[in-house]
């Protein structure tokens, strides 16, 4: 190994020792897989024995091979020992289409070995003897044993299997060879494979209706401060990509939003005057109303105002595609094309179908952090909730995302849809107070047999506002707010 590669690996190890504000005394092996190291608390403590389990098709071999090739590409030697009848050529063929695969590493830094013959002829003693000899011969930094279930199926007693697991754990610790066992089972079972290893990681699948979502859970990793619970992942052309559950990350980081008293214009002067000059910077505003009442257009006014002030802005949508949204804005005198072209405006659009909510949250927050976004429009909080596959997660996910937005100091508008027809009192989310600092109601009203739009404030924190219901007109010049509905209203200013 060259000095440059050795230095890089040492720096990688040091980088992996910091997790959740604490420094680990145990060197960590960084897997190089997006999201996985974050779940593990920085990486896998080196020189330990791990079990990755999951039923057929869950992604165990892909995950292990991806870790192996990432290590091999960094100059470390990796050994892949198989205990199944499948040939190495067939296994490599299965992973050859992934971006992490590098044929040039096979036979050099990526070594392939079969242990099935030793296990079948000499049992556990013969397999341990083979592993010991090969570790001494090649000195790999990482060992992957695929098909470990064959060890139990070879028929050893519980005592013999426990002795084998203990001996294997001691061996890899002595050789400082991080070792991963792959087994096609599920559940944190009270067996030797689970109890005598240093870490247990499970890959599984969650089924909701006709939709299937891949999940990963870390039962234990000794010496690491890993994230608890399940996290979603996908397998694509790059390999395995893991998305840590946003609620778990937010709980671990415990970010506290700062206090700001600056007012931000919503981009409609006549409405700014009604709400005391604007909304508080870094706050979240809900635009609540029936379809077609003007929620999205009001949000576009808000975004345009930020762009005119030189701010970076972002629009996240679930129903109207970017081009349709640009056309809608243009018809109301809002020109966004130039800002989109120069990069000050970005648009993330995704149909609310089969997608991972944590994936979207990551892309959204990454865009905010990289570009320094100051204004955000989420056009359709209903769409955001609908992509959360597990219904019980929906509220906590939105709460976690809202808190992340506040800690980034992003002033956010979210549109939320009401039914076409509803009672005089609009339905409210009992958790709305936790989600939004401000709630603005846009609704229809009948005046002189004409269906008109009206706007009012349901909630506005840290600001004085006019509590009257006011008529709202939409024209080629955009939105304009008129006087109180019926010509008279009650002004109810609220102190700061």
C-alpha cells in the first residue's frame, strides 16, 4: 500500500470516530454507503464481528459487496468467503451492473474464496482452520462470509456452535479484521449467531397495500452510538442508498431554532398592510383553503418577493409540474423563468406516488444547505403527508421537517387543501399549533349571487394584524386585497 493511500485510510478512520458530538476511542470502518455510516454512528467499530440478516432478496449480498468494493477501492484488502454452492462468477455477475463494481479489483484487493468444501468435509473445526490460515496468509482488513446459515444447517450442537462463534470473534479481533456474516433469517433471535456477535443488522421489507418498501434496522452495534428504529433504503444503479429516518436524526441532533423578530414581506403590499408588515422571518405559514381559491398563487407572490430581494428560493410541488407552475405565475404577472435559469430559484417536483419521504426530505434539506435558501414554498402539505408509507409516521415526520426548516432559518409557506364544500368552521388539525406559527384562511363567499374569494387570519404569531375577513381579487396583475367583506369588519390588532 502506498503512503498516500495509507494516509487517506487513516484520515477516513479518524473522520469516522466522531459521532453525535462525542469522540469514539475505537477506530471506525466507514462503509462509504450514503446514510449507512450516519445510522451506525460514524461507521462499524473495526476488528469486530457483525451479522447482517434478512430473507432472500432483502439486499444482504449487495450491501456487503458494496462495502467490500468501497474498501478495496480505498486500497484495503477484502476477502469474500462463500459457504454456498453458488459460483463466484455467478455472484459477481449479479453485482456487475452496479456502479460500485470494479472488475480490476477482483483478484487483487478483492479476494474470493469458497469455504463450503471445508465445512462439508471437516465441519466447524475445518472451516475455522481455513479462515485462520487465509487471514494469516492475506491479512485482509475486511472479511465477508456469505451464506452463514449453512453453518447452523451443518448440524452442530448449540454448544459447538457457540464455541465456534466465540473462537471466530476472538480470531477476527486478534487479526483486527472487521468481519461481516450474512444470514437469510429475520428477527433478533436468542441464538449464537445473534448473541455472540458485536453487531446485528437486519434488512427487511414493509408492505402497505400493493407498495413494498425496503427497511433496515440496527439491533445492536457494540461500541457505537447508532440510531434506533427502522430506516428506509433503496437499491438502484449506484447500489444501496439508505435514508436515515428524519425523526430519529432530529431527535439525536436536538437542534433548537433561533429567535428572530424581523418581518418578511409576503409580496402582496395590500396584504402586508393587513398583517402588520409581513410574517416573522424563519416562521412557517399555512395557506389553508379550498381548491382554486388562490393558495398556490399567493405562495408564488411570496417566492417572487424573495427573488427580487436577491434571496435563494425553493419550490417543492406534488401536483402541478414546474412548467405548468411557471405558466400560472406568468399569467398573474409573476416572471420566474429568469430566476430559474440563473439558479436563484430551484423547483423540486414529484408525484405523490411511490417514493421515500426521507429521500425527498434529504434532497430538500441538502438544497437548502448548499444554496443558502431563505424562502421555501411547499405546494401541497397533503402530498407530503401522503408519501409517508407508514400512516403513524405522518405527523412526526412533518414535525421533524418543520423543525429542520426553522433551524435553517428558512421562511416557509405551505399550502393545505380544504374540501370544496365545508361548514362555516373549517376543519383543523389538532396538531396545527405545533406545525405552523401562522395560519391564513382563503375561502369562497357568496356576494350578490357571485362567488367571491376572501382571506382572513386564523393565527399570526409575534405580529399585529387586522382580523377582518377581506375580499381577495385575482387578475393579470396577481392578487390584490380589498376592504372587509360586506363593507364592514372588526379590526382586532394583537400586540407583539
